[in-house]
C-alpha cells in the first residue's frame, strides 16, 4: 500500500517545509512505514510527494493505529492544523496498491 500526499510549497519556504517533514518522517517510520519524498523535476506544477509504504491493507491498518496513538504525531498534527501560515498545502492525497501485470504478450485478435 502506498499513501501518497502531494504538497505544493509556498515560495521561499522549502527549508521550513523540510524541517517539519523530517519530524513527520521519523514518526511515520517508527510506526512502521517506509517513507520517501520526491520532488517534481518535469511536468506539472512544482511539488513534493510524500510516499508512505506499508506491506498491504493489514499492515497499513496496523501502521495507522500506531501513528494515531503516537503522542509526538498528535502534537505535530495539532501544529499543522493550527498553522495560520503553512509552508505548503496538500494538493492531492491518494491511496494506491500494487497490481500484478502479466509478462505474457497478448496477441491482437483483429
């Protein structure tokens, strides 16, 4: 399972965003996710994608239970919710799961 959050940063606020993101990454990894960040390098608006990966729906549920009960996470979320001048805004949030694609070649039936 991938939880993907795409952020659009406010101009000149990259370092501030990274500071808060660093805290979030530590907490999310402690709860059981593998966390990576990606920046847009071509196409679309400049953005940062935060990707939290777990081993499936069951692992995701366990991860979320740990995350939601973590006092440090609760404090961080409270800070984000009350921030009147955020360094970034969420422009997309999605859950994705891997699909298997057959390696065999399909023949054209026309």
